């Protein structure tokens, strides 16, 4: 394979070579036999394989040489990732769903693999660890688009440097473009029963989703067309991402849109043909839904297919919107800093289920109206013409 020996593995679960493969990656100084012990507490159905890291260290094994805790040496990480990929390709065809689950040092390794080639994986769990920043893997905006991530951190973790934990949390839950199911543990640097239980629910949901619904290829998008947006391309939002709750319900917590602009936006989008405004069937009390009265509802095109709800505006204390976009547009929206994926997109909800940040000025009212119109066109299966209500020249923000 390269300078490393063939992997040592421990297995549990299905013996079907076509079953989803969940790869368990242990922490630094540990081994495969330790981490395979969580497999009996995870869902029945997948095949669980714990891989022993290739570098002997301190009575256990490590995934890479480092220059400090959580900071891999780039050449070492590159070498061990190539070793892992060679093994993975020998045991799993490209079409077989592969979910990575890494703890501590294994989390950094799982993150490196996902960032290096997001299209190869169906999901990744980053448990009590950091992403491998400054180690030769890309961490640009939208890199993990449509790759569901489960992230858990301990509030009292004294092993991984706090700045790396914070940077990982912020990147995964916003700029990465991943639908991030995020969890905080009041404990320290160790798997707790509630986190293992939540991980199991996430794996089960993702496996079921892949088996029953269309799934886009994960990874960054470029040159995405927006027929409803002036100029056909989405512009980047000024400034960084606002604060957003990491738990459900997903809510915008800072840079709240002025109430007058929220009402202006709702008034403008309510004139789209066939659209009705009423209470949301899925959101918090006070959220106002946009629904379409006629036609067949395609599940992937709606927030709530049974109610034909394709978008909703959150109450005035929040001011953001949820809506469903085509997969490429959803990824592009997040990459341009104009929103973030819903944590359950691609596990329990439509892959294009996305939050759009509320408008801060008149230009953003215009542009967000055009984004909502893109969702409307998607909900009507493209039957509605673009440029219905928001095609004023020069709209940009």
C-alpha cells in the first residue's frame, strides 16, 4: 500500500458486503479493539469496522505524526490518508455508503479524509476532536456541502486545545456547508452514553435516508446558476455568518432583520402566483408559511410536502427563513455566506432544506426575495417562470 503495513481491523454487525460501512477510528494511543466496543450500542444493519492506526505510539497507535495536540504534520497525514484510502477502496466499492466515525485523534483523521475527498463518504462523525487545520487539506467555504456531519464536544475537555475545538465547531456548523447535527456534553474528553445514543440515531437516520431518497454527491460547487437572481449568480454576503443556534429549533441569534424589512419581504413574496400565507406546519409558533395550493408535491421540494409548505419566515425576534432549494443552489447559498444548512438536511429532512439569514437592508430584501423565488420555482417543478416579482436591475447585497 505504501510504507505502512496492511491494516488490522475489528468488525461487528452485518456480513453483507453491500451493507453500509461504518468505519470507526480510535483516538491517539488507543486501538481498534477499544473503539469497536461502541458498535453494539449503534444501529443494527451496517457493517462496523474499526481500523487500527498505522503508527505505533506509547503502547497504542496513532494516525499521524504531529507538531502538538490536534496539529498533524501535513506529510504524515497525507501518507496515512493514502494508506487508508487504498485499504478502503479494496474493501468497499465506490457506490457503497461509507460513514466515518472518529474519536479524538481519530476525529482529526476522519475530518482530514472528509475534507480531502468529501464525495467518497456518506457522512462523518467528529467526536471530541479537531479538524486538521493547517495540515494540507482544504477548509474553504462549502467544502463539505451535502455531507452530513455529527459533531460532539465536551464542555470540560482539557485534552484538545480550546482554540482548535472552537475553530472546528464554527467551521463545521457554518462555513463548511455541511448539515451539522451538533451536540455539547457537560463532561470532558470521553464518550458519554447520551452522545453514543445520539450518534446511533444519526447513523440510523442517514442510512435510512440514503436507502429511500435521492442523495446529491457531497462536495463544493462552482458556477451555480440562479435564474431568479439578477445577473444569474449569487453574491457573497457582507461580513461573517451571524450567530445561529446549534440545537433544534434552528434560529438566527444575531444581526436580526429589522421588523419593517421582514414585513416588506413577506409582502413582496406573498404576491407570487398561487402562494398563500398562514401558520407554519413545522416551525415555531408565530412562523408564517408560504404554501402552494395546487399540483402534486414532490417531497424533496418542500419543507412540509403534505401541507405544500416550501418556505417560512420565522418570528420577528429571529427574522430568518427556512426554505428548500435545489441541491446545488443550497450549497452555493451557504458558500456565499447567505445562510446555512438545516442540521437534519439529508438525514431527516430534504437535502436542500436551508436557513436564509434575514435581510439587513433594502438590497438584501430584494436579493432574498429572489432566493425565495428560486425555492418557489423548485416547488412548482420549474413550471413557474423566473423573474416573477424580484427582477429589478442592480439588486445586489
